[in-house]
């Protein structure tokens, strides 16, 4: 147990503050605020600010992937998760200088580049040297270490991709709601996303997505003929909902009961559900 707290204290000194967690706790605990017992019990931690994790579920790809990372000049650690696959941990110190949303997009672009699971672009990872939380009876253990003395640099193509996504997202978030017109229906990334993706029940879609898009469509000046195919397709992509759910909000907005929709709510919903609004992966 002393070794565990020494390890965690070392993480804190080297990488800064992070969260720890154990299944069954009501919430994550910031490491700097954690007591002795919480440190001993934790079996998960949040990603370090400067960390990127490649989550590899297929063990058969491990050698191919590590050889590619070596060829591309990266230093990294390979961890057996104690379950099916591996975590490949890379440290990019320059990530510290980006805002969290931008960091997430950089991690996403890097993970996509190397064909790994996007689940680890944010959130929690299993804590090193702890038994796997699924009850496999196996610990997360260090398999190998490669060239840790090198200073990892984020690839230019990864940075450019993340920058494009971030710029598009900022444009979308900051667009004034009063700038709506029927031309908006053709170019808005949320409309495009809802036309091309299923939005499952249990995600708060009615009170946020249906409501706000219905109000926006009511305010944009489009005719019923223009809205019908869009609303019908979006409703078809929301099992359990029907076109009338949208039309109720459209009519309310046209009647003057709403003068704007809540773009911030929409931004938060799509961020929480990891929706790829730019359509680039």
C-alpha cells in the first residue's frame, strides 16, 4: 500500500493534479483533496493533462502498432490492462498549453491516426498495478517501455485536424441565434448530424435537441414545404418520437412564444454525447 501512495504522489508531482475514482463512489475525487483511505481504495484515475492513451482491444495488433510508433519517433509505455487489451501511454508536454476542448480534439485525431478506441480520448483509465475492475483477477501491469528519453512532439497532421475541428466548433457555438434563415437549414452542422445519425432514447433528446431545433426552425423563416422532409427524416432517426414533436415547437416559435433557441444547451448535449459534428471521424 505504501508503494501505491508513492506511485500516486509521483504522478501528482510529475503531471499535476488529477482525479481518482473507485466503482461505487458517488463521484470522482481530486487527488489533492483525497484522504489516505481514498488513495488506497482508488482503482481508476483521470487522464493526465499531458497524456494520450491508445486503447488497443485487439492483442494481435500490438506489435504492428508499437513498431509504427517507434518508426514515427515516439516514446511510450505499454500496459496490459488486466482485461482483453493494452493501453499505450504517450506523454506530450505541449498538451498543457491547450484548452481542454482543444486537447480532446488533439487526442481524438491522434487516436484515429493510429486506429484505436476513441473511448480513451477523455474520462478515466484503470489505475496502474491495480486489479481490473471487471473482476478478471488480473492487474494492470507494465509490459514494456520504449525510448522515454525522447521529447514527444504532436504530429503536424494531428494538430491541423484538431485545429480545423476546433475552429468549426467555435464558429458554431458563437453564431448569433438571430442570424437564422432558411439557408441555415442547409449548412448547420447539427441539422446535418441529426439527418444522418440515430439519436437513441434516454439521452434527453426531446427536452434539448427536439425543443431547440424545433424553435430554431420556427424562427428561421423556412416554409412548411421546406421543413417537412427535414423534420420527417430527423424524427425517423429518433425511435419513439414523431414529426409532431418538432412541429409543436415550430408553431410555438412562429406564434411568438419564443424569440430565440438555447444554442448553449445544444452545444452541451452534443459535447456530452461525443457527436462528430464536423463529419471527419
